[in-house]
C-alpha cells in the first residue's frame, strides 16, 4: 500500500510571501505545517513519498529559483530512505526541468543535500522540487514517529528578475512531520508456486486459480510467500495428494491486524477411469422382488421365522468394487423394519447405494417364559394356561412376576394382588408383537383356619342310657346278652369333624367299642364303651382266679414253713437215732417218705403259677385299653364302621 503524505513546512518569506515546505500527497492531500501536532496514520510496510515544494503566493513571475540547502532527519528503527533509480532523491516529477543537485551526505537516519539550484521561474502557486521515498519498516514499533526538517541549516535563495538581484526566500527552516504507525492490514501474497514453478498469471489481487494436470500426476507441492512479513500464511501448503477430478486447496493470509485473505487453487487431475457403479444381479435367500440395476430402492417382506437373510450379487464392471462391509453378506434380521445397504464404488470412486427395506413380520409369540409367585418359580407347560397355587391363611397378598417368551410381547399384570380367604382368580394377559393375545389364569387358594375341635357333644345308644360328658372318654355299658350290635348316634361339637366307630359288631362280654372323632385340622379324640353281658361276665372269673391264686399262694407259703419245721424236727430225730445206733431201716424209710411228699408239693405249686399268669395277662390287656383313651388319635383309622347320626 502506497500512502502519499504532505510534509508541510510553511514559512513566510519577507514581503513576497514565498512558502517553502515538504509535501506528501495523501488523504485529502493534507498539509502538515510547522508546529502542527497532527499525526498521519500509516502501517508497517507502507511507502511514504515526501516532496520538497516551494509555493509562490505573489501571483507573479518575477522570481527565479536560486541555490538552496535541505536536511532531513528520521528514526532509523521505524523508517528507511529508499533509493530511486540509484539516488536518494527523485527529480522526475520536479516543476523545474533544469534542477541540479550537488553534494549529498547520507547516514542511516539523516540526509543532507548541500546544494540544489535552477535558473527557472518560480511559477505562481505550488512548485515541486524533488521527491524522497521512505518505507515504514516491518519491525517498526507501534506508535508515533516523525520525519524532521532541521531548523537553522536549511535555506533557499531566489533571484528577482526585474531587480536583477538575489534575495533569500527562506532560511532557518523547521518542520516536524508526525506518523502514527499501526499494525499492517496487508494480507496479500507476494508470490505463489506449484511444484517450485511460480505461476505466470499470479496477481496478488486475484484470489482464485484453476490448474489442470495430467492423470499420472499424483502429488503437487504448493509454496507461497506473504507480501508483509508480519502477516501469517497458512492453509494447504506443502505436498498434497491429488485425487482424480477437482482438488481444492486454500491458502490463508492473515494480516498483522487480523484480516484474513483466502486464495483458492483448483487443481484438476484428468480422470479417464470408469464411472460404472451398478450391479449386474442381486438375489436374496428370502423375499420376492424384481431386480433392475438402475433401481436402487426395494421393499421386501419376509416371514417372522426368517431371522437372517443372505445377499448375493455381482458387479457390472470388474473395475468397480463394494464399499467395505456393504457387499455380499449374511444380515441378521430384527422383527419389523430392517434397512440393508449395498454400496458399489466405480473405478473413479463414484458411489451408488442400493437400499433394501426388509420387513420381518412381527412375532405372534404370546406365551410366558417364566412365572413366579412370591419368588417361587412355577413350572410352566406350553399347552397349559391355567395353574393352581395354594398359600397358608396368614398370606394376605402375593406378588406375581411374569416374563414373556418374546421380549417384544407385553404383559398386563399388577405388581401385587390382595387375597381373600378361599379361591382367588388372577388373570395374566399377554399381547404378542403382532397384536395377538393370550391369557393365563392363576387360581390361588388361601387356606381358611381349620378347627381343632374333636369333641362330641352327645352320644345316644338306642335302648340304653349313658351319662355322657364331652370330656369323659371311658364308659361301661351293660347290654342284653342277645345284643350283637348297638344303634349308636353321635353329635360332634364341630359339624366339620368326622366320626368313625370301631368294634360295634359281634358284641360279647368285654368288647370295647371305640368312637374316633377327627377334627378338621386332624386332631383326634377317642371315646371307649366297654360292653358287659350278664352270662358272660369275664371280670368275675378274673377276680375269682386272683382270689384262688392268692389262697394257693398263702397255702404254699404255710406248707413250706410247716415242711421246713417238720424237716428240722425229722433231722433232729434222725440225728438222735443215728447217735443211738438204732433202726437204720426205719431211718431210710422216713427219708423216702419225705422225698415223695416234696414231689407232690412242687407239682401243686406249678399249677398255681399257671393260673396266676392267666389272670395277670387278662388284667394287663384291660389296662392297655384304658391307657389308650388318654392319647388323642392323629391318624384316620382305615377299618371299622363310621357313623355320624344327628339326633332330632
């Protein structure tokens, strides 16, 4: 960017009103005059053209330009004086064609022109002397700098034509031209190269370029340089791979101030590859459809039993290929819609997509996989839809968990069911994925509380009277000798109790009739009726046998005592006889009598013992029957007669 700035130094020259100043043509051709603190905005990298001028305000042509002297000073860290055509000044635009310049002294921050002159007329108005070219350095600090015409050293002489004399037009000149250096907006490229060859048609102001390369060119190298070193260049620089067809590359140049400029390079690699990307044939293991290579969308329906489908196809062009994972294969099918893609890529990388919309019919499975009641697993049968379940009376509610065989089926069930005592029917409704429905029925029996009352409220025997009490279980009843069976009527305290009568047939003296009462919960009470008959009294013989046994026992004891006493006496007499040596034969006879008598006594004792044992066994049998009456019966008897007659 070139900015032309007016470096103005105005100095009134005597009464003729000559103004001499440094001028730079810039915005609005502004003039910066002596002691003016206005700063002109410039950017790093800008070129500043400064022109030395003399202005004739007399509107006359009476003056010729004589000799002059000019000294400029600047900050060398911010500005640099640039040579033009090998000189540090330029007179090609001067108003004075015969302007000559003498000795020049140049340092890094100072230019001193010892002498310049011209014998030409100073025309009314502005007259250019010489031009100086400055550049704002890219390394200049941001801020204010200046170019100064030094006070006390510069002067210009004029020659008055009419008066033919030399006069001073200006002396002790001073001007401070201020510049505000800002960040550069320069975001242009200085050059652009492809494969190290600079583009002949490159222009920094042209943002897009089209380039064509041969089909065998696989890579290109892009290099570029920014015009402003403070700008940042980026994008697709370096070696780039070329695909067939158009390859678009961009280069971004960001100015120091942050403004982005983008250059676009469209590189076309000639493509002679095949563009065919169609199928020759397409078949599926299930489902009916008509294939056309130019039709890419198909709707296909299969049965629910088809859980996978095999795709088989062939390519029309051998140079084409399937996209990875989208060629021939086996595809698992979900119930409902399944979208299957087949992608064919031509040699030129153009892709064609065939879409198979396969609809697998929804499942009609409306059965249960598992059923749990209060976390207890129920064994299911495919053909059974009614199940019975029983809980104790203290179970007031149940939780039921039902899982369908098909996870897409829905089960209509509550989490918890309250139970009434007795039967409770619970329905479990299942809807399959296809909408078909089924119902399971669970009959839950909540047990009632069972009675444990096994007592009778009364026993009546036709023709006989007993003083019955519910808590008394043993009764004696004398019946007629010819009575073989009694008409017994019983009344339970709990009508749910069951009654069984045993032994009520072929009655004899000593028969025990047993009345068994079973409560609802299984508890037993047994009532005993001992039958007595007058002619066949079995108790009296027992008593008589006991008395006889006791009498015989006493007799035996007395006999033994007497015998022992008698033996002692005999022994005593025998001893006496022996001592007297008398009658050995009589002694022997006495001993034989003793032995015979002993034998008879022993035999009598054995007979008494047998009779006693018989009586003892009879008493023991009666005692056992009486003891049984004290133990409740828990088990139902299988034999005997049952009778439960209500008494009206």
